């Protein structure tokens, strides 16, 4: 891996380089995506079925678009029993973590008859998109569905592209069943996002769409935002490791490569105050890459977006971490909890040498659907709040309103909204 001295110029260059991976920079595909969305919106199942036959080479019909109970049962028989048990354990950890995020409606009643509060209600129907083929990740099924179930969403539907024979990845089906998906539809790509956003004769319209996908799926989610809610417009995966001279270079190298193997656009960055560690990590990376199955993808990722940055001080390193705002941040320092208190921007923070990033991907419980491309500065991981909505509650007695009605009228008049002022005034007119 390339080793670079961290300074103002190299940090700016790095940020510009990383931002090139954002889905917002793939405008050349937007016209195609918009055409697909409009076609499905207008023609429903007809368009959805045609796109599925074109892209996935499977002929959909109203009778086979839904995954049957028999197909789910067959998926269980095709999956290793030990893996099924691991999926169940992981689901329980995810459920337990997200249950702690639940909040209740609240009301504040005062003696003068004022009642203020917040009514919390789950969304009615959630749609989860799951990629197919080699990009089928049962872990993402659990991470999308379980927070919605914990939030109390009434109905959860899932779409995933079928194979040419109409089959769906068995791991995807088993994870969906364990998590509690109500209905699974065989549809993928931008056309599936359009079906979820607007509804077709077979696929119901949802209130929110979550889940990862390729650039066409990401752009489709961006296009339908506003008609429905979405989790985020996800970019390629990324990991940052912040380490001092006490870190184990073999662990650091292995953790960097855990994300580089996702795809050629994935980013793996080490920021360290130790030039010696930087060199050792680079050597360990070379050794690991030579023996890993996805070494071609990993090497392209490292060549394009892999960096080892050497900082003069830990303060300089922390500033860079907060500026880059990585999806995954591992802190491998002598006192990681102290460093953690100074981190402002990161999707998920892993503390210590035994909290490797895959622990969060698969098993610990916190959500692995995280903000990317610097959006951790203002976005959060998927959580229970993504599947609820809040309504303000306001009730005043005559006594309470009488004390403040003139203030409200003055405020409204100052904005030139005399009908607003009149709405308050008429309640205190003299007979």
C-alpha cells in the first residue's frame, strides 16, 4: 500500500479522491434510471415483468412473482444447519440491541390545562431491497428487517432479483424468514425500487425503502425519495483504522482488507503516528493479498483508494479522521476509549484489537448499514427511528390560551398573516 505523509495538501487530495466514488457522480445513468421508473409507474406489472425478463432472464407472472412457503422451506434444506443457527444467534443480538432504541410517546400536562406531547407511530409498510447473485448478503437482510420489526412496522415486504431459473439465494430466503419478512417478491434493479415506491398490480406501495444495491438501485432510490422515504444513497464500502505504535500490524492489515474485498471502489485507509507501523502494515497487506481469493478486486481497491497516512501527532490524525468521516472506524491505540471521546464523525466505531470490523458486520448487534462518503457528518446507522414517525400533540384550555393570545396575534401580524391572527382573536371576542 502507498505510504503518504499526512498534511493539509494530502488530506485535501484524499477527500477529493474519495468523493469521486459517490453515487451523486454517476449522472450519466440517471436518464436510464428515470426512464425505468416512469415506465413502471405508468405500466405497473407489465413494465416490471419486461425488465425482469430483459435483465434477469426470467419470465415473471402474477402467479410466480411471490416467493412461496415451499421455496422458503426448500431454502432451509439447502443451507448448512450450523449456518442457520448462526443466523438465528445474530438475529437475536440485532433484535436485543435495537430494542434498547425504542421510545414511547410522551405527554406533558400542566395545571393551566396545557397538554403538549409527542405521539410515536411506526410506519405502515416498509420495503427492503436485497441484491441477488454474488452480492447476496443474508446479514443485510437481518440488519434491514429486524429494526423495522422492533419498531412495530405492520407489514414488511422484500424484493430481490431471481436467477434465470426463478430461484432466489437460499441464504437470503432463510434470513428473511428468521427476521420476519411478510412477503418476498422476485424483482430487482431500478424496476423493483419503482415498484415499491409506486406500487404495481402485484407489488404493494410502501412508505419507506431500505437496503443496498448497485449504482442503478442507488440512483433509483434517490429518484423516488419524496414519494417514499429511503434509508440513504449508499456509496462503496470503506474502513479507516486509527493506530499508534502499539498496534499489531498483522491485525491492522487483515482489517483493512476485510473491506477492500467488497469491490474495486471500496476504500481502506490507515492513519498512524508510527512510520514503523506503516511500513509493517504495508508488508503484511502484500502477504495477505497474495493468498486471498478475491485478490484481484482487493488489489484494484488498494491501488485506487487504499492509503497509509503517517501523521506527526495524534491530534493531527484525529482531525483527519473527523474530516474524512468514514463508514467504519477502528481505533487500535493504547487507550481507544479516550480517543473515542474525541471522534465526532464515524458511522460505527470499533474499539480495541478484538473488535474487528466483521464483528459488526455479522454478529455484535449494532446495525451495519452505515453512512458512507463522508455523510457520517450528518447521517446515522439504520436504527429503529428510521421506521417510526412522530406527531406533535398540542392541547390548550381557554385559560391557558387567554394568557398568551395577544402575543400570538402580534407574532402573526408581524409576518403579515392576518388570518392567522384572526383565528386566535375570534376566540376572545366580546359578545
